[in-house]
C-alpha cells in the first residue's frame, strides 16, 4: 500500500474504506513458513480454527494450503496439528530454503 | 441448551481481515476473530486504546469491516452507552453494541465507566481481553497482572500483589450474564457469546489471552499456554447466568479430575523467572484452596453444574 501524505488523507480521523488491511502483506514478517503435507492431513481444521491471521485456506470443508501473503509464521498451526498416526501434516521450514 | 458448536459448524464468514498488525501468534487475534463470527455483521464496536486498536489498524488501516468507534481509555462503557442512545433514537433495537477493552482499560482505567454502565443496566456486551499487562504500550503492570509476573514496572522479583478478580467485581453488580473464556478454547467462547446475544442488559466477558511478546514465550506456544493456564486451574472457565454460577468446558472436567501442576505453566514463560520455589508452592496452594472451595460448593449444591453434563 502506498503511503499517503497528510494532504491526501480524509478529513478527520475517519476510515472510509474499512477492511483495507488486506493491502498490507504481513507475510514479509515471517522467518519460518508452514508447509502442508497433504498425505498426513485429516482435515480436522484445527489450523484454521487457531490461525490468528486467517492465513489457512479452506475449500469445501478441507484444508487447502496457506495464504503466504499474510501468514506471519507464528507456528501455532504446526504445533496444534494432530496429524495422522503421529506424523504432523504441517511442518515449519526456514524461509528461502 | 443449544447444541455445541464444532469446528465444522463454525461460520466461514471472516469479519476480521488478514494483514492486521497483531504480533505473530497473538492470542487476541484468535479470540477476536471467533468472537466477531459469533456477534455477526449487525454489530457496532467500541474500542479504547489497546492492543486491539493496533490489531485493527493504525490509521488509515482498518482490519474489520464492522463500524468501530475509537474512544478514550476511561470511557469505553460510556462510549457504548452513547452508541446505544443513538441507536435508541433511531428506533434500532436489533444492532448489538460490543465494547472491547484490554485488561488495563477494564480493571484499572475504565472500571468506573463500566461499573456505571452495569448499574444503569445498559444493553451492551463488554469484552475484557486479559493479556495480563499493558502490552500495547510496552508491558507495564496492570491490576490483572498475576502475582510474580515481571513487567517493565514491577520489581525484578515480579509483581507482589495478587491478580484483581474483575469478573467477580462485575458479577457483584448483579448483571444477567458474566462469563470467562480463553483464546485457547475458541468454541467455548463462541457458544458463550451466542448465548449472551440472546439475552439483554449488560453482559460481561473476561477472555484470557496469551501474549508471546509480553509473557516471554515463543509464538507457537500461544494456544498451548492458554490451555495450560486452564488445565492447571489458574484461570477458570465459568459463566454466571442470572446469578447461577457454573463451570464450563475444560474447567468443569477438572472437578474430580487431575489438575496440571501450576509449575509447568509458570516455568514456560520468562515473566515468571523471578519466582522462587517457595512462591511457586504458595501459588499452587492458593489454586488448590480455590478448587477445594469449588468442589465443596459443587457438593453442597449438586445441580449447580446443571444436568447437561458433557
């Protein structure tokens, strides 16, 4: 999002286009990224439930990967993931690896 | 009682948008997202300066599409009363007014406005999200900071005073609904809000929020730590509905069950580094005494837990 100067802002501290936070890509905060391993996923959706950044995509009641534009890489999903037979369906990987 | 919400029956409609400025692993973000799902679109929010203001967006960014009024620190409940007055003048009775304040904005600075609004019987829902210090301004101690926690304004051995029991203070106003919840049990929170929405008059929620930055733990443990606080009996999930107190969810399962030693919870966070073994024992004894009281109260009045056991 392009920063606006004082003259371009709306008069008064009013935000006229709420929900515009989607223009801020918080994915750049991340140092570890979650990676989904489909074969271990049981679609319990705990990752979606606990994700603080709405970064888990769900399609038709099934977990469908991550939204890396917004994922801050906190790792809650990987820790809460029950996985299948003790094997996690989400693992954290260092960025750029 | 309505059937319990599961993760599959939770509404998919997102009212908090990504790109918000909450820290990675913020517990408030989880609770807020789930709470707004329960409150629905026909809601007006009233928010004082707090972590939530930062989460929702620093001007000119807003992370939710719901109308939101930012008010001064001391006047959250008064601001909500004003919004209610405006709605009444317009003849609108369907819109929910939800005030969201932090623990400082509720227990310290905003308590007189909240107490006044509860006494007047204003028809609003007040949420206090309790991350146990003034996290937004840099971890200063608040009334609800627990005993022994180190903040930037406590001695290095941690806070000497006990945690202020805000839900009990509010319940003493005799309002219709007071509930505690935790960000680690979002479905419990969702069900409680759904129930509160069907009632009128002042309703109060106290939500325990793990804060990675302020408590000193890795962000990924946020949900786990909130759960440990409940499992150790340090924070209880309960509701007081028309004067009737009952434990709910995970806390009710602790009656007659085994509680996690509070030491497990305390030693995972750097803010409790200053606690000696002796003080940990003292905290454990206080928790044990509290739960003995609960068990006695349950025994004396068996139906307090209700017939709808899980």
